C-alpha cells in the first residue's frame, strides 16, 4: 500500500474518532442518526436521539423570544398579521372556531390563541364533534371560497389601527424674551384659533390659520411687563395680568383695551375665565373674582393660600374653582362661598399644574414642583385622593384630551420632557423631548388634537398628540346615568 495513501486514511479515521468522542462528551441529542461501520454493512444507531423530546418540539404555537418581542412592539403590523394567519390556519386545519384576532400587544399573561387543540394533530384520535355553523353569518353554499364560516368572520373582524405619535414637532416658532419663570402663565390658545403669547412687555397674537403675527399691546410705556394671559370661552376677549398687579381686558378683534382692573398689590400670575367672570391669582396670596360687565368695585376676595397663587382652573360645569399655590396647597372653591370647600395638602412643592377632567364629573388632576414631582388625582365629589404617580421631574402643566381619557403633562427639572398618559392606568403613551429648558407653558388647540409648549429656550413647539376619534369603549354599568340621557 502506498505510504501517502495510508497516511491520509489514518488521518481521516483519527478525525472521525475525535468527532465521535466530542459528541459523546457533549451529550447532546442529535436528530440525525449516527452511522457505525461494521464490516460491509451500514447500521444506523438512534440511541442518542431523544424522540420524545423532539416530538414535542414540533408545537406549532412555539414562538421564539425574538419573535415575541417583535410582535409586542407598538405599531408593528407584522405581529398582527402573524397572529391572524396562525388563527386562520387553526380554523381550517384543526377546527378551532376562532372568530376574532386577539391583540398581540396585550398582556403576556393572555394567550394570543386558544390553547384547545394545540396537540390535536398528534393525538391520533378522530373528533366526532363538529363546529356548529353560524346561521347568522353563514357562507352561501354556492360560494367558491375554501374558507369556513368562522374564518370568514375572523377576516371580517375589525383591526384596530396602531397609535402613532410623532416625536418631532410639526412647527417651531421663535419666542424672544419668553421668560423662564415657573409661576407665570404666558401662553394660551383661543376658540378662534389665535395663540396669545406674552413676551417681555408685549402680548402678541399668532393666527394658526394664516400664520400672521400681530402685536396686541405694549406695557413698556407704563414701565410694566406681562405675567399672564388668558382667553375667554368665546375667544373674543383676552385678559392680561401684569407685574404691577393690574388685570387688563382687551378686545382681540378690535385691538383695543376695554378696561384695567385694580385690586392686587403684586404680580398676577394666574387667570381663569368662568363665563363673564374673571378670576385672578396674585403674589399677594389673594384670588379676586370680578364680573367684567359690572363696575370695577364689585369683586369677591378669596383668601386661603399663604403664598403666591400660581394655578387657577374652573371646572367644566362652572361650579368649582381649583387653585394651587406656592404653599404646596390645592384648594377647591365653589361659586358662592368665600372659604375653600376642600383642601388637599399631599403635595410637597408648589402646585401650578391643575386640570379638570372633561370626561368624569369631579375628577381633578394636579402636579407638584421639583421637590414633589408627582401627578395626583382627586375625587372632589367625595374629597378623597384617588391615585398618584412619580413622574421623576418637576410638573409644570397639565391638560386633558377632549376626545379620549388621556392627559398630557409638561416637565421641568431635570428632564424637560412632555409626557402623554392614559387614565386611569397611568401608562405612558408617548414621551416627547426637544426643549432645552423647562417646559413651563402649555396650551391645547381648539380642535383638541394639537398642543403648543413654550420654554425658556425662547421657542414655541407644536405637537400632534391627541386623536379626534372618541373612545369606543363605553361604561356598561347600570349606575352610569349619562348613558340614559337622550
């Protein structure tokens, strides 16, 4: 025998023996049979194959972690299509009778598909029970479709579109001299789609329809500056609070000042309209309520805060006024009493962010400053605290969506972010960033879809965060009186 050929043959045999030893040491069960040469016969050995394990690994519903993660990503249509396709196959092959596609983004504790009949393919039993036909939606016997009634109903089931919120503002405006002061309220959006902004000593109006900018007033002549702006419900009048404690009423269409109200001894940082009544909160710790149709001396003085009043909001039913102050207090006043009817002291910092829910009567949301950082919800009908969550940063503003049970919050120290929340689960729908300073100002568009945010970086940013479509899930409780109103 040739020595070179013998050397190559020995090297090949040694290599095969080495690989067999490695497989024996690893102990892994290979699905392919291992062959052993015995003379001139080929005898396959299956001792290393664990057929019981390999048999059960053929489960058709096994989803890899990577696929499961992809299916749970928000806005992923691939996961929904995969679930629908799997349900369709189970209907046609196993008679599962699935009529609706489960949400692949739901909680992992729920099954995307029913577990019944998972291993029915390998049970070697004949099912005598047939799936009953749905007489209401039965497919015509002359139909050429190979699908069953259940599969037709599954394909006709509505598919909920994925919620997508753009992380980029659709418009950015320069706002020079926009003050970086937590206690001021310098931005408001009217029902006539006009945005009022207080810049230094001037108030400017920006039209969202034409993008035209007009200057409404200039207080530098009197040596004063703007500390708050607020539109009335009709969007015809704008109230302007000043650093010297005045409250001016301006006609936006005519561009003229109607009146100037006195009564405060310090700056007016918060304003709130209630029909023809105007409430103003000041650094002098007093809230004044005045009717703009009557002579100036007619006023109601509400004294309950021990430090500056920085937040004011009237309830949607025009019966209660919520006020927040630098004394960490949240007070609720009714339309007739001079003393607060409710007082909440759970916040550990100034309460500027206040918002009444337009969907649930008596539901009030509030946010605390840097030392608190919490969103808190209150039932003002019973006076009890509902729930709270730590946002991780200073809460500057709050606003509810007009169409869905969601709200948006703007934040300052230290993340300068905008968060969209679902209520009552308090899950974050979106997180928007872009401002380099505290997001101190917030206003909602009249159609309820967009918001505008302002910060000390002297920019106004417009975001599309809310949808106009109302929530289709309604309360089925017999105690819900609103469902019986015609």
